[in-house]
């Protein structure tokens, strides 16, 4: 069990639950009972397998690396019916860990990553998600973290908490029956690609992802479980090794690994498990390798960028099929001045804008002044002496943050209001990006 200092009980409102927060970590080499029962509740919520003690320990070993903190909502002053789970099992779950977000210009912004959000069906519509989210975001803001993030299993839940869609991921299928032909063959032939055991990917993952993360606008930090999932060694759905996961490594001209792909053959196609490339040449060379696999008619990937160099490198562009595009990373600004000052800007200029936030974390009237691509953001008085030129909610500002959508589009959608002529155009000039944000991490 965690100590009093490590475990916090919060009662955000008068309802028959208490929220307990504690670290997911081993105590004397074993999984504490409260952590094991919390895990069972998460597995129930995501329809996963019942967590055995052995699997629970593997989960906690990874989560301890991440410094994961977990919250459960527990019934208080009541008893469970005979035969039902006891009150020591949470009826709702929530967790977070903290990593960084690449906001461009070499800046990795601290970010509060939310995950494992569930509410037991028999306890829905009782304010549990609201209580957990309000309390958690308030603590993150108090701790000085400027941004929260999540990847959502459902698209309609988190907007009301101020989250906005900030990146998209694409499902693609690339026809490869006759191999991939490139407009500039030399661009896809730099370096060397060699087959490797999938286990090698697990050992290479952290260092290689750090390189990819540092160069990829919109990338967010990965949790420790990714080492296992990328190499087919297990994930939160199952810790059984995935059969027939293969891997290939890309070596640069100096013989150093700067990319890998792990993949799984299925019928006449291959499904990419994970693909990390620290250079453009590694990315194209790995695709060149995938296109050369015998008896394979297509290569499928569910994490392709919206703007993909591969599509423009292929001679037969129509062989690249984007089969689905889905919201992926959701951001939630907690500290408006800190978040906006952290990123780079395409042009200089200034603007006064109002942000509405029902939770109060990011709200206010702000002045942004950009000089040489760097912003100074100042909170303005709200006594009527300053009039905003543009008004929006925190969800809208969070979606605009990485340039995934334009202010003009949100204005046309009725989601922001232009208070002064030309304000939308000036905002878009400031926030425009030359590259499309891409996130390779789900959590």
C-alpha cells in the first residue's frame, strides 16, 4: 500500500465517491493490492483480458519507468451487493504520466498525458469523469505543466473539457505487388537495409524514438510499454508475444542505425507494427525494402502522416491509398502565455484575442506579439479597457496550436468570432506552419 504522503484523497463535490491517487509501482518487488484492483477495473473498462499477477507486474514495471500516477473513484459509506466486486475496486479509473511535446524550433514542451480513463457502466452519468478530470487538470496546472494531452477512444467526450483535435493519423495501403518505383530512385536507396530479430527493435526503441521525437513537429513522448509493442513482445491488450513479427533496420553511410520497421505478414499483405526513421533517407529506404518483399501485394500502416513524403516519392501516386483519416492527438492548453510563447511562428505580428475556458485555466484576454518568430504573450486586464480582436474557446485554441486547422476554417464552422476586421487573417498568418504536425504515439 502507498504511504499517506504518496496517496491523496480528494472529494471534489458531494457525491458517494472518493478519489484516491497513488503511484503505479512495485512495493518490495510486488504489485500492491490497490494497484492490482485498479488494473482489473481498467481491463474491465477496455474489455481486456483479466489481469493475472504476472501480467500485472509487467504492467507496473513499465509504468514505474514512466512515473505513472493512477486515480480511482471508490464508493464510500456503502457495501457492494453479495457476489459483486467489493468497494475496494474503483468504479472509475484515470491515470497520467508526463513527457514532452515537440512544438517546433527545437522546443520540447512539458505535457501532462492522460490515459486509462474508464467509468463502470453501472456508475455512469453521476459526475465521475467530470470530477476526475477537473481535479486532475487543476493539479497539473498548479504543478506548472502548461499543456495536457490525450488520445481518445471516442471522439465526442473530451471537447467539453477543453481538449481540441491537434493531429490526425491516416490508414494507408500501398500497392507493392510489382515493387515500389520511385521518381528519384537514388533518394530511396541511400544507406543499407538489413533484416534483424524483432527483439532488437525493443533495445533500439528508446534512443531512436528520442531522435525522431526531437525532429518531428507534433510528436509526443512515448511510454515505456512502446518498447514491447513495437517489437511484438506484448502490449496492454495482451502480453503474449505476437507471432511472426519481423523487423528490418536502416544503416546510414557511417553504419549507424537511424531507422527501423517492424511488421507482420498477413495473407498477401504486410501490416506495419512500428516505423521510426530519424532521417528522410531512412524513411524512404525502409519503404523501398517493404516494397521489395516477395509474395506481398500491399503494405498497410495505421499511423501515416497527413502529408506523407512517400506519396510524393512514388512514381505511381495512385498506388498510395489513404483509406481513413482520424483524429489522433488531442491537446488542452492549461497555461496560455507559457504554451503560446513556447512555439515558433511563421511571421511577425501582433493580436489581441479572448479565450474562454469553463474551468478557468486558460481563460482571459491576451496580447501576442511576435518578433523574429518568437512570441511574447501578456495577459490583459478584463475591465473593459482592452477589446479583443478575436474570441474563441480553449478547445479551439488548442486545435489551432499546432496549425492543424486554420482560424478561417473554425470561423466558417462557427467556432470562433472575429471582433475586428482582418483578425482571422492575421491570426492565420502568425500560426501558419510549413510542415504538418504528426504524432506517432498513442496512449
